[in-house]
């Protein structure tokens, strides 16, 4: 049996405008692009697990920047876009 493979692209920088940021600004201690892969991939076996883990990290610990992240495995793909610290 082969080990499951989850692919992740965490290099798409996006933009959040000032009005959105006034509602829920990014947090300097929140997760940023360079830490995403090591905080997600070693702990998951499917793209669905990856998106759930990532959403929990954003909810519990916030985001430090705006990014678009793709997770995929052999069965499905998910796209997650960060617009504010918690959403």
C-alpha cells in the first residue's frame, strides 16, 4: 500500500483592502506563507484533513497575511483564501 500524498501550494499572495482589514486586521504573530507547509503537511493524510487543520489554525491563531492556498490529493482539491486575520 502506498502512503497517501497531499499536495499544497502556499505561494499565492493575495490582497485584502483597507475596509476589510479595518474589520479584522492581520496579526503579526499569525501564520504566514513560509510556515504553512511545515504546519500542515506533516500532520495530514488527505486534502480534506489539510483544509480542516488549516482552518482551525486560522481560527485559533489568526493569519499574518493574505494568501491563497491549494490542497489536493488523488480524490479531491480544496482552495482556501485568507482575507482577514480570522476569515
